[in-house]
């Protein structure tokens, strides 16, 4: 798709071009072109008002790639559900997983209709991968979706991916209950990966939180203990525990983290 934001005031059925989209803004921050002017304006607030914050998007993507690679190469897991997947970019979950295991199955889930349109075009010839339009806050609709039923065997281990999504779920929407829904439906040996904005008692964290809440009306930074608490009971957190995403199982971790790199954490756990 051409740069969506260059189409003036063209109407896009199903797409709200008057409000920034998390998926499209993330696409813009990663250098993609599937975004509208309103998304770029929101992204530019991070780029211009908070110089250096763009690294968060890249560190998060890097941790996700390493997590999928490690799961598919070091465990029997060959099924992935990516909740809040965002727009297709380089090294999507299915590309990483199927690089090492061509039979790996992936269900992408996002509530942005533009993700559905692009995902279906990308995956038209990939029988082991699908994308569905749904809200991660409504997990019952996801697990009962015909494409999920077709691809995922919940009698075998599954990897559930929450990559930079649960911090968009407010406390009153009970993000821990969302994780618990999946915990109760996956078998032992299944994996859950979470990356999340982490709260630190310093100005940078507060600035970013204010930008997100001011523009989207949602967004919840959490401490490391609060992020770990999202798993609830029944999981064993894997090494190295919860750490900045840039350090998570990175063979070449940065020597010194910037203030922004400390604000996105990653953690992987296995259901007992």
C-alpha cells in the first residue's frame, strides 16, 4: 500500500483517519509507510519532543524476534498467537518461526482494520498463518474465531505473545485477567512473552506516559513487580527474568542503556 497519509482527505472505509492508531504509529516509528498524517504527527511528538525515544520501538522488535527464535529452536512449541500484532514489518513472528520450522502456525490479532487488510495480502499464500481483526480485551472472541480454531491445537503447547500491548490496557480493564484467560486454556510447556513500558521514578518515564495518555486517552506504565504480577500463578519466569528489552537474551547487549532503553522491559515465562 502506498503511504496512506499522502492521500489528502480521501475516505478509507473502516479506517478512522482522524485519530492516531497505535499500530500505524508503531509502523511509522519503525520506518514503515502504512500510516496516516495523524499517526505521523503523534509519532513525531516522540521523535521531536522526546529525542531518542524512538529506540524503544526498535528494542521492542528486537526482543520479540529473539523470543520467537529461541522458542522455536529450543522448545517443542510450533504455535503462536500474537495479540496486538500491529502492521507487517521486517521479521514478523511467522517469518522468524517458519525460518526455523516451516510448519509453525501463527495467528495474528489486531483491532485495527488496516492491519487486517495488509495482513491478508501478505499471508494470502501462507496456509499456516492468518490474521484476524479482534480486540485482545475480548479473548473469548479470539479463541472461538474460526481461523484460530482451524490453526491452533490447544492440546499442544502454544506461545502467547503480548508484545508492547498490555500497557495499552488500563487497570480497570484488568490486564491480568486477559493473561489468566490464556493461562487457563494452554497446556503446560506453553510460553507467554510480555514486553511492556516500565515505570521508573524519573522524569523521562513520566514524560512518555503523559504523551501517550494525552493523545490516546490510555496507557499504563507499570513497575517490574506489577508487570510480573500480570502472569499470576502457574508460570515459571525464564532467565534473565524481567530486564530492559535491549538486554533480553541479546548476545550483544549495549554497554550503557539510554534513559529510554530502560523504559521498555521484556520477560518470558513457561506454564507449569
